[in-house]
C-alpha cells in the first residue's frame, strides 16, 4: 500500500453534518449548497480530530466539492489541529488542479504545520516516498492523511 496516502484512514470520524460529509465523500458538489442552507451547517466545522471537511475533499481530489465548500464560505486557509491547510492536503494527495485552485483562491503557500512544513516540503517528501513505493496497492477513499504524514517522516 502506498504508505504516503494513509493520512486519512483511521482518523476520519463522522462528526460533521452527515449529509454534508456524505455529499463530499460521494463527490456530489451540487448538494453541498442545499445542505448548508437547509441544515444551517457551518462549513468550517472540524471533525473530532480537528480536521475541516475541506481538507478531506482536497486530499481526495474532489475539485468541484472544494469549489462548492469555498463558495459556501469554507476558509481556504483553515488550519487543522496540527496547522495543516487544505493546500497541504491537496499537495499530499497529489492533486495539481486543486493546488492551483487553492492558490488562486488565496491559499498561503508558506503556511507552516506545527512541524514547520510548508506545502513545498510535503511535495518533495511525497515525491520521494511515491518513487520508492512500488507495491502497486490501491488506496481507498477512506485513507487517513495523518498516517501518511507519519510514513513520510512528517510527524503528527
């Protein structure tokens, strides 16, 4: 299994609005504005582990969902409990178009995690680990980005 992409596996707990999280996890961006409006959901809310939903969407490469969350008021530079941003998550997930979108929307390219990593450091570390991983195992959408950080030397 690609060890880098284990960050989201074990620590994704359903503490956001179930409907909103389900819309993001099933890649249904059209439902996001309706759910936010009808349920009065706070899009910057964090799960029990201190991770905003926009981070999960960014890591999973759900471009349209990230756009919808941003349009509904999600903060582009929202930090998780370890100061990771959606840009860190998109870089870790290897989603170039999402990285471009987030930067265009004002993501801080110099945002530091508690371990003092900026997104560029993660890109370099990710590339190193990805090139070393020849297992060919696939990663499912529930992979945990915190575990990925551990596997590339980025401590939680």
